[in-house]
């Protein structure tokens, strides 16, 4: 049985639970305990603080962990990245007061920078040859310049609204982050087999993201023109209809180009276009 360490609360917890549910890994819905077991898959979930997950995976307390890339990089533990999950995206950036005329990285020489990620920041400043005073704090890092605790901050940025509300501006993006599935480097062969099945399910769920299954009726003499417009996975499915001179075409479209392509299909003559969500997709 695989043991997966998961953040005990917050957005990453919610996204992780949603992903496991989509992969048909059933977990108890009652009040959460420290450790819970799936009823239909050889997995148990260990709920921890996010900053404890890398160490637990590296030490073998858990076989796998789902954690933000920022925390994994900060803790610098000896575990491996198994799968990039693509959700909970953010970035780690340097920010200063919005009214400061920022000339470049050299501005940070001799400055005090408040952060909850001293490890990442220290490595970056060393690489760039910048001498700054790192002030480690937890909690609301963004208030540090406003109360005179620091000249700048190094923190997580998602939408940037928190920076704006604290009269700060983002000046340097140091790293981009997303949720990672990390693994212990010494898993047994049996656990690796379970991991392969888990990855198979995750791939099926992730492949279906932002995809739509599209069915349409088209004049048979327009099939060639329709196919030239469709960027489907492979060649689309084509079936004759009971009405002579008409066919049905089934394909998969990406959400990002969906409306543009639908407009072209209608212009060519497609009718009765049906759009369905896709839960899983096995490639």
C-alpha cells in the first residue's frame, strides 16, 4: 500500500482531493483524521503541514507527497519529482514599494528582504552576487515594508492583488511553482507497481483537462473541408446518417481554440453541434 502525504488544509488540499476523486480513488468523507485509507485502491493518505511533506517523503515516512514546488525547493530534501500536476500555480517574486524607481537587481545590495523562503532567496542572491540581509518571518510577509521591518519582500504571488493592496510592485520573478507529486527514492518494487497504476489514472484525468467531445452533422460533400479545420487527437470519427447526403463527425477539441473552430465549422455547413465534457481520456 502506498502512503501519500497531503497538505491538511487550504487550496492545495482541495485541489488534491478533487484530483484523487477524479481518479476514482475513494476516501472517507467523514471528519478527516491524520491517516485515512482508500476503500477501492491500495493507497492511504497522511495529512500534514505542507512544509513537513518533503522531509516525510525523503525519510520514507510517506512514499509519495503532493506539495507545492516552492516548498519542495525551499526544504531541498532528497526526494524525486514523480509528476508535475499542473494546478496550484503561483510564482515566487521579489517586490518593493510601488513608488520606488527600480533600476535592477543591484538595488537589493545592502537592503533588508523579508521572506518565508530564505533558502531559495539565499541561493538566488548568491548566484547573482547580491549582498542583502534576509529577514525570516512567517505569516503576512507583505506587510513588512509598510511597518519598516524590511525594504522589500520575497514571497508567493498569484494574482498580485495582495501586493497592490499593500502598495507593493513585483520587480523580479525568481521561480514559478505548481503542485508536484514527489516520491521516496527507495520504494519497493511492489509499491512502484501501485505507483504506475496511480500515474496511469492521473494521466487519464490530466489528459482530459480543458478538452471537449464534439459531435456534429455535416453535409457529406463537406467532410474534407471539415477535417482540414479540425485539430483533433487523431483522425475524427465519421459515420453516415440515415438522411442521405449527411454524415456525423465526432472529435475532441481543446477549450482554448474551441470557439474559433466552432465558428469555422458552422461557416462550412456543420449543424446540430453537441459539446460534451470529458472526464477521462486514455491516450
